C-alpha cells in the first residue's frame, strides 16, 4: 500500500509510535478527535507506574492477561475484557501473562493529562 496517498483523516501507526518502543500514543486534539489513547504492547512484568487523570480511562484488553490496580481494588482482566477507572482514581497495570500484553488505553479527553505518584 502506498502510504503517500492516504486520505486525510488516517493516522498511521508510525505517526503515533513513541520513540523506538512498541507503545503508540494518539492525542485526539491533534486530529480533531474528542478522545485520546495509548496502544500498549508490554512484555511480562511491564506496565506503567501508578498515576491518575482528571477524566475516566477505559482499557480494552486485546491480548494477554493484565493485573490492574484501580484505587484499592486489584482486578485481573484477559483478552476481550474491558475495565474503566473513574476520574482522579489512582491506577496502573502490569502484564502478568507469559506473552505480550496488547491493551488499548482510551482517555476520555482530547488531551492526555497524567499525574504519576511513584
């Protein structure tokens, strides 16, 4: 496929990739969208530190098994599961499976605003 002829409105994976890593970040405000997301591919034991947002975040587990800390709750989610955390609730997740975790982290905001606590 010739990506030089992509129609307006298509954002390629290469445009959202963070550095040379596997994670991709889409900031809605940059593309006229009201939502943002991270598409994360983590190896076993990997995941973001504890943080919170002033808006809700919803995770869709695409592949693997993840342990999610949501406030005081610990949740285990697998491929096909969806989990939401309310605004201002501390959260984070870790790949507890044996293979790659693929998870879509949807931010209910045109901007990504994160406050890390650890």
